[in-house]
């Protein structure tokens, strides 16, 4: 038997087999059942979310001779078979990337007048429609404005913003969503069962995570991995094979942050670098790690058994208590800037060391928000004790023995003083108190770290 890629072999043939996209599927199915299909459809979404698959099923259903009562194509009549085999004269698939010129569209326009041969409709599917030239779009527009009754246009694109608005406005538009990890895992699990590949749940979750909502990417990755071994497939094996860092590496970084262990930056960079792993991928994964920690702190992430092993759950929960929210914000900002700026540059080991050091050094940053909060609280207290200011002065004096720490971040407290001090009088006492407090707080924070 010929080897057939998993993505092709397990491509859905009916609406009910489509993974995710329930709303779109329902609308298309109703259009078929009620015989109320528009003359143009635009399917948008990231790669591998089912745009052309849905368009094909829809085309089959519209032209099927034995449509089921649920609006599903029969997949057995001549029309269905021809569409599935890719040799239908009524369903014409055009790759917009390689047929993007005005002449290509003119060719289409010339055939519009001919009747459908087997089915009721003549259907054109233009994939990657955003690639068409402006002239081609304009030629297409003419046909869209006055299409013959039996003609339907289906467009698919990953970049809807590049499609002329006049085209978009003439289409019924469907924005396909990323497929959830849960759905991807479910699908991969059934494929694994079917092709008799042994794979751990955690490994399925890893593939889903790496595919970021693209089912096709997930299937390709699963394909690649299942071909590379006949043993049980585990998460570490996948990460090792495709060159990604493991979550345990990130938990080790959290621990280094907690312990102020700056040497971690150097030992880890050396390890990662010698493993030959893709540094940009590593950084993207690192960003995801911090994003997860942030979401856990905000109580916005459920550590679902389907996606996280017991160790990972423990690691994340521990990690989320190590960082202050402001630290996480800073690290996330820093990493996303870093990834955003660079379109996959070649990182040297020293770059990686500096990145890790920067993250570890974040701990030394004084968190402005908590300082403001403490100052405000103090202000409330001083309001009460204000009438007996002469008596509290001596006690405060004792606290001044701490040296004023020179640090860049201390500058930030100027604004804090402004905010906290306004409108309360008399300023002299308040000013002194707040200043002393800031002094104590800063030295405390810096000392502690
Ligand atoms: Zn059929």
C-alpha cells in the first residue's frame, strides 16, 4: 500500500467529521438543506484549520445526487467521487499563489458560461486568494457582481486583510478559529488507535501545544514522529526529536530565579547551545511558559489533566508563586519585544546568556506598584497619628540609620511621592515620613534580593 500522509488519509469527508468549527459547519449544512447557498463564500483562518476541507465538503454536498437528510454528501455518487479524486469538471480548484495574474482570472471568466456537467453547480475554489494581483482581483470582481445562476465561488485565505474589501463585501464570510488543544488531542488519539501507534497522553498534549491550533501541523508532526520510532512515544522523545526545550528546563529557570542563581544563565545556555536546538523556538516556548505563569496568577488557566502531567502542574503552581506579577509583566514585555524584533536571527551563545541573565536580574527590580500601595497605606496611618507628630518623630529617627541606597530604580519614587503627597497638609512632616519610609523600603527590597 502506498504511504499516504496522515493529514490526507484522515481528512474529513463529511461535515460531522470536521474537527471544531461547529458554528460554520451548522451554517453550511443549513444552507445545503434549505437550498439557500450564497454565490460566494470566503473562508479565513490560520493554516490547517480546515478552510479547503470545509469548502470541498460543501461543494460535494451542493452537487451530491444522494444528499443525506442531515445535509451530508453521500461520498458515493459520481459527483462526490470525482470531487474526492480531484478530477471533477464542476468543482475547479485554483491555487491563487501560482495563478495570480489577470490572465488566469480571465480564463476562469471565460468558462463561467458553461453549464455544470454532473452536478447542479459549477464551483470555483480559489485557495490563497489574497495572492491575486490587483488586476486579477478587478477581473474577478466583474464575475462576482453578476455571476451566472449556477456558479459559486469559494475563496480561502490565511490573510483576509489582503483581500480587496469589494471582494470581501460580496462574500458570506467564515472566520475559522484555531482548533483547541482538546480537539486536536481527541483527533490524534483516534488516529493513533487506527494506525496502531502507541503514544502517551502527555505526548499528544505536547504535539497539540506545539501546533498552536493548526490541526494539519499537529497531524504532520505526529506523522513525522510516529515514523521515527516504533516504541511508545513520550513527551520527552518528541521534544528531543523536534528540538524543543522541555518544561522541566523552564521550571529549573524558575528555581534559579528564586535562589538568585545567576550562574544558571551560563550553564543552561551552554547546555542548550550544545544540543543544537533552535534558539528562537526556545524563546517562543519560554514566552509561553511565562504567559502560563501569568495566567495562573490571574486564575485564568486551568491546569487540565489532559494537557499537563502531575509534575508539570506542580512546577507551574510553584513557579506562579515565585514571581511577582510585575516581574512577570516585565519578563513578558522583554521576551515579546525580543521575539518581535528578530525575524529568526542567528543567536550566539552570549546572546542567550544575556537574555537569561536579564530574566534572572528582573528580581532586583523594585516593584513600583507594591511600593505605591505601601506608601498609600502609610499615608492613611500618618493621618491618624498626625496630631501627635512631636511624639512620633523620635521613633522614626531610629529607622533612618539605614543607608540611602543608590540605585537607578530609586529615581522612580519621585513620582510616587508626588502622587501620595498631594492635597494632604502640612507637607513637611508627611514628606519626611514618606521619604524615610521609601528609604527603608528600598533598602529592604534590595537587601533581601
Ligand atoms: Zn454524492
